[in-house]
C-alpha cells in the first residue's frame, strides 16, 4: 500500500514541474478558491464477490427507486486555481443499500456498501477552455452481504482500501449570461490499485453572483478491482451513477 501511495503521489507531483517557458507573470497570478458541498443520489450496477467459496453477487439498481439507495452521504469539493493551474480535492462518503439479483445459486439477498472516495487532482490549462492533469483517488470499500444461498442463509463482509493514479481532463465554461457548463473525465488504476477505473461528470448551472452558484448534473464512476485469494478474496466490479446537486461558494 505504501508503494502504491508513493507512486500515485509522484504522478501527481510531476504535474507541477514548471516548463521552461513559464513566465514570472504566471507565477504571480492570483488564486481563487471554491467550496462546494453537494449531494449525489446514486444507483449501483455490477457484481461483487466476497471469498472464493461464495458466489458472485449481482446488483442492478431500479432507476425508479433512485432516491432510496442512498442511506447516508457526505460530499465536499474544494478547488484552488489561478490563470494556468488548479488543485482540486473531492471527498465522497456514501452508504448504499441494494437488493441482490437472483441467480441459480442465490435466491435473494441484500448488499450494503460503504464507499469512501477521496480524489486529489492537479491541472494545467492548455487551451482557454481545456485543462489536463494527473491525480490520485483513494478508495475504501466496506461490503456487507446477506443472502439465501443453496437452501441456507449466508453472510459475508470485507473492507479494502487502495489508491488509483488517474489521468484527468476537464472543461469549465461560462456559456452566456452566467450560465455554467462543466465537463470532466478520467481514467486510471492501471493495475496499481484497481485493474481499471473511470469517471464521467457533467454539470450545468447558474452563477448568481461572484460568491454563489448552483449546479445540477450527472456522474458515473466505474471501478474494477480484484485482490486476494481464498477467504481473503474480494472482487468489486461496480458502477455507481446518478444525478447530483451542488452549491458553490467562490472567493
């Protein structure tokens, strides 16, 4: 784990190596800050397996019950930026509950997932409306499954934590008359933490003043992770997705 964190931090820090043609004016440009609490109403889709001697459990959320899957949530986005550089922090805690999809081995069940995500990114502006960067995403998943399996009730739980390096790209735009559109995407993992992870995020809103803005949008996070063997085996191939609402304060 230490080696993974060190590598992810190295990838992030490499973004801040100043190019030879960077000017003194850029270094002295002022910084602006944003604090953005928000709430996401997530669904889950995919499968997870706890222990090799137990079957894989599938979940496929019903979009009609989108507001019932989130049992608890806390989310906060922070950003510091100047003309050419930006540093962002995105913290997400979600406690999710979802019914297990029936199979030939599993009659019924429930999966409860506590998912903590903390993402730290650094960006460099390369075009007026385009920024690219590197980052790291800390993922901690606690999965608790209760299900009916081959004429008996079974339960299993596990907690795993890992760090994914990510490559990010985003676009922040003021379209017209203070209307905002933000786009972001990333890919990562690459076998260092998860086998592969990716994210797409689209938000639109309105800037009411220099201090306050409101955004609504949609976010999709995919994680494909596998580790261990025997009783320590854990596979987590889950997509988490849903609408979100953001209240932003800038200064």
